[in-house]
């Protein structure tokens, strides 16, 4: 009789195990399309409450860390690609489309390239007809359009930078919220797995999901807390390469902040050196691509203003043609408001037919400048501007190509992880059938043992 009771107990444990396995398979099927879910398996022989069995998830820590790293790199390039699109729109130029002439290289399509050409062509027309009122009026309108083109382009580029700054401020808040979530999950996992290691599967899935969201915002590294198999540290590096812990076990040790020009961490702000994530991509684009363009436009506008003013006002008595503020030339370039069709000077002699000044200004289109000689640009106006456009086109193309390559790399790493942690629909359907049959078999054994026990008890005449 003792043997029957032992078999009955074993059958009861088997029912509990198969019931837990069915529940685990059901969770797997329900999360077959959940990218942050790791496949659950039932492990027997532990301290679990269901017949000595417990549910654990299949995770490869190394692959998880690789996915986190690749996500950060992809997010950085995605952010740069997005800013490049905005920059192209602000620049208002057909990027990468240029044509060469004997005297200059001028970008085709709409934009400052056309405005610069139109401006010098208007002075050429004025040199041919210095007394024509219509030609004078057209020149002033063309000059004003050129100045406004510089002003508008710089304003739009500045707006791109302002939008980036707003986004980075919001990203800092999202980063700190994710750090709080991860610290809280660390504590929950530690508590739930005190007597059942690896059993807090939902919390581990959520923590991994938050880590991947965090990596999408800023580059991070993770490491286990010393002496703990349940909690992790989240770390970044400062500008000197020293580690800065953001999360240690169940605490956010150093929340981050956006300073307007970069990110810091801790109560005593430590500047961070970010290697990936959206914030790194946005910062790199704002201080790199966009600011470089603004600097180049300032140099072009400054050289244009100084050269035209020198040719238009050779004696220093006529008055400058352009007005500009040093340091913000593209934003402030403007036609001298005192200029009218009547006051516009075409020559130095005062003779209405004198076109020496108009000819001198028109000739600037072919003049080559050199920064080595103290100028603000190298080459002609057209060549310099074409170089600006070409460099932007190369930057845009390189970023798009890098993003495509990085997306493919991330896909490969994610696929490798899915081969370990992902859910196979066919496999789980097979498991469900297997666990159902096993459950039915265990139930049948219990029923049989129960009948045998009833026979034994009845045969012994026990009440």
C-alpha cells in the first residue's frame, strides 16, 4: 500500500509539472511576435513550488549585450540620417547636383547657388546699361533676394539645431525614467528569485526591454552586480574614458542631464562621452554637420560682403553695398538700406555712363580667393559653394550607407539571439500536444492508483 501511495504522490507531482509546462508553452505562443520576450522552459529538480519544477527563460547574456550595443549604433545613425533630411530641406539646394563652367562651378537647381549667380549677372547687366532704371531696380531686388537667401538658410539651420536641443531635453527625461525602471526591476528580480533563481521571467523580460530602449537613447554597458546573479549595473564613460555608474543594483546612482551642449551625470556634473544612441547622433549632427554648414555660410557671406564692398566703394566715400555683422554674417547680411535706384553707383568718375564699379563687382564672379592669403574662403564663390554642397552630399550619402550597413548588422545579431531565445511556433505547438498527453497520462495513472487503493482498502475491510 505504501508503494501505491508513493506512486500517487509522484503522479500528483507529474500533474503539477505538466500543468506548469502547459502554462509556459501557452506564454510562449502568446508572445511569439514579442521581440523582448525570451522563450520559457520548465526546469525540474529545483526548489519550485510545482512538483520541484520552476519556469526559467532562455537568454544568452553575451547576445543580449551585443543587441544592446548594435541598437545604440543603429539609433545614432538613424538620428543623424533624420537630421540630414532636415538639413537638406533647410539648405534648399539639390544636393550633389552640380555643373561646371569655364570660370566657376555652380550648383544647379534652386538655392543660394542660383542667387549668387543672379546677383553677379545683374551687375554685369548694369555694367552694360548703367543708366537703365529697370536694370538698377532689378539689381537691388536680386541683391535683396541673395541676402534674404542667406538669412533664411541660416535661420532654418538654426531652427534645426533648436529642434535638436528640444528633443535632447526630452531624451534626458526619458533616460532617467528608464534608469529608474531598471533599478526598480533589479530590486524586484532580486526579491522574487531569492529562493527560486531565474524564475522572475516577466521582470527579466521587462528589464531587457528597458535596457534596449535605453541603448536606443544613449550608449551603455551592463555588468552583473558583484556577488549577485539577479541584479546588474548600468555604466557609461566620461570624457576621460572613466566608467560612470548610472544604476547600481536597486539605485539610480547618477541621473543624467542635458546642458545644452552635451550630457552630464551625477550631482557633481561629469561630462559624458557617448559612443552611440539617439542623443549621440543628434549631438554629432548639431555640432558637426549643421554647425559646419552655418560656419561655411558665414565665411561665404562674409567674403561676399567684404569683396563686393571693396569693389563698390574703392575710395571709402561711396558707402558700402552690403551690411553685415561679424560672427553671424549669413544671418545678418543685408543690402545697405540707403541704396536706391538713383543713388546706386556704377562708376568712379560721376559720369552717368561710367561702368567701372559695376564691371569691377561683376568681375568678382571669376576671382579666386585663398584663406592662406587672409581671405575667408578658397576658390571662387561658385567653387566654394559647390564644395559646400558636395561635402554635404557626401555626408548625407555616407550616413545613409552606414545606416543601411548597420541595420543589416543589427538584424544578424538579433537573428542570432532569436535562434536561442526566440519562440518557434511549430516547436511550441508540438510541446503543447506533448504536455497535454503527458498530463492526461499522469491523470490516468492517478485514476488507476486511486482504483487500486480503493480495492485494497475495501479488501482489508477498512472503513
